[in-house]
C-alpha cells in the first residue's frame, strides 16, 4: 500500500489513529452506479457468459478496467474536508467508515482474522474465501449471501475474506466494487499478508474455499478443491450447514482417494 | 534386530508411493510419474499426439494450465521464458489442460483455444487438452498452474508452484521450479521437493 502521503491523508490518519471515531464524511461514497462503469470487457468473462452456467446465477457484471482518468475514488481527496477512503482501510476502525451503500471492506492481518472468526453469539461462522481473479468464487458469491439471509436466524454468521493483493490498489478497488455490486452487507475482510503467507496461514491452495468455525473460533470444517476427486459444491455446503444448525452432525469424511 | 530394521525399511519403501505429498493428495517427490498417452496437443502450430514415453529428453516438466485462469495468465510468460532458457539442453516442457469440456470456461480452454493461445504467445512446447481430466487426477493436480519435474527415470523430483509469488512476478524471491530443473540436470539433489501450488481450481469433470 505504498503511495504518496498527502497532508490530508496524514491528518486523517492521525484522527483515525486517535480513535477512529471521526465522521469520515459522506460526500465521496461511491454508489454502485458510480463505480460500475463497464469500460472494458474481459473477453473471458464474456466467453463465460455466452455459455450456460452450471447453476443459475445472476449475470456477472463485466469487469472494469480503471481508466487513467478514473482512479479509485477512495484515493482522490478533493478538498481538506474530504477523506481519502482507502486510508480508512485499517484494522480496528469502525467498519462503517469505509461504508459504501452499506458495504465495507476491512483490511486485516491474519491475527486479526483469527479474532474475527470467534463469534460467541453464532452457532457457526462461515468464511467464504474468494478473490476477484477467481471466476467460480464470483459465480457462487450470491449463494453465499443468500445463506446469510436464510440461516442467520438459526445462528449462522457469514464472513467474506478476499485474498486479492491488499498491496495493489487496483485489486482492492476491484474487490470493493464487486462487493458493492453484490450488496455484500456482511463482514467483508481482505487479508493483508504476503502471497505465500496468505496461503500458508490459511492452509489454503485454491479458492473458492469455505471454512466453518465454532463459536470459539476453532476451524471445524473445510470445503476445498484440495482433492481432485472430491471438489466441493456450494449446494453441499448449504445442505451440511443447514443440517448442522438443525443439530445434525457433519457427515463423516469421505475416504480419501 | 538388524533384520527388523531392514524389513521396516523395505516396508517403508513399498509404502512410500502410496503416501501423498505434503500438499499433493496423490503424489510426493520420489514417486514414479503417472504415464500419459495420446493427449491431443498443439506443438509448433500443429496438432500432435503427446505421450510421456515418447519424450526423449532427460528432464520433463509437466505443467497443468488453463487459459481462463488469471493465475496462469500471470505466470504464462515466465513459464515460456523459462522453457526457452533451456534451449539446447535436455529439458522438455509440456502443458496439459484438464478443464471439463462441459465447463463454462471450456470455450477458452479447449484444444481450439489452446491452438490460438500457443500461436499468440509463441509457446515453444506442446500444450495438450485432456477434458477427461484423468491425467491431472493421476498427478493430483488441484490447481492451475501446477508443475511437476520428472527426471530421466520419470520419477517425480519436484512438485508444486513455479515460484513463491505466482500472481506477481516482482515479488518473486524463490524460483522453486527453475532450481529443481537445474538440480536434476546437474544430477544434484533437489533442495525443495514440494511446495504449495496455488491458483485456480481445476474444473474437473464431475
């Protein structure tokens, strides 16, 4: 996240460090219509759209290639009263500070992530691990949000965790755009670790992946593509999560290989 | 006592191929590489049939690719460059794509797309399509890109990622694949035999 630090940024950072309580201002909150301007269309996404998806999902929005004159709004302080939004992406601050249409994306280290999966009030915390470079993740994301709606009352808490490069402003901006577009009004986290550390600390090789944690933050179930002969599907996650919330145990692990 | 140790050692030898690697659910370094035959591939613009046993080079690098995968895109040029850097040496790269032909990305991953890709990028090696996915499954490949280095006896000497920063070349500090190829070429021990390959999940036929 190396970028020139303006005096505004410094001032705002100071305020944030002092307590994260200042009203960040609302004048430059991007709205979905604001940020989703299809400037260039990813040919692959287009090709994918041409094919019927295996499960009916809402159409994937064309990828946006930021134009030179259209930098992420977050980093464009226009006056002394406006806040460079990206600087608010610091852990510990009010998530609402980065709010855009009720959607916030928080930058967290792995240690902070480990605290976020401790949810004494929830029976089960489900983390959907995704990234903007992952097609199947984006296709299935609506299903993840739907699960939060369907099962929150039964004790499910859903968190999204993107492993997009937190040091790349474009990647962060694209991740935010996606979350805003999907109206992802859940806890949205982005992991601030090196590429190697990210995967190693999460014990992850491939996304999408879904991790389930008990109220104490203990990882109790992983859904992954780790075994080529047993790649998970989100329908399976939903079924097992639903059963678990109804008091049924998770099915015994299929015999490997 | 000595007999017992010996028999234990023998048992370990017999048992080892069945043990998966640290990250790979099928193979570990030291295992015999699964054979593949008759893979429809594109090499030098022409359709060829790719078989492991037809390869004469001392070192074979088998990599699992998929055109649609942004992680492959991020290290494709590096891979082509690396392959070209062994020109004149006894190293052969082959790429195989195991995307299910019923997958939404098949259009960009299939043999026709591979043909276009090979031409566009100037691939110096064969790139094949295995929609049945049996080759990838035999290698335990779960992501693209994932690399396997085989020696002259077609024993797996390295498996995993190309380097420690697949998505972002500027972050590369450890060149696992290159180091492994060089070690095998020089007849030396490969220092790091297995790493975690990260990338796009292979869209296998279900």
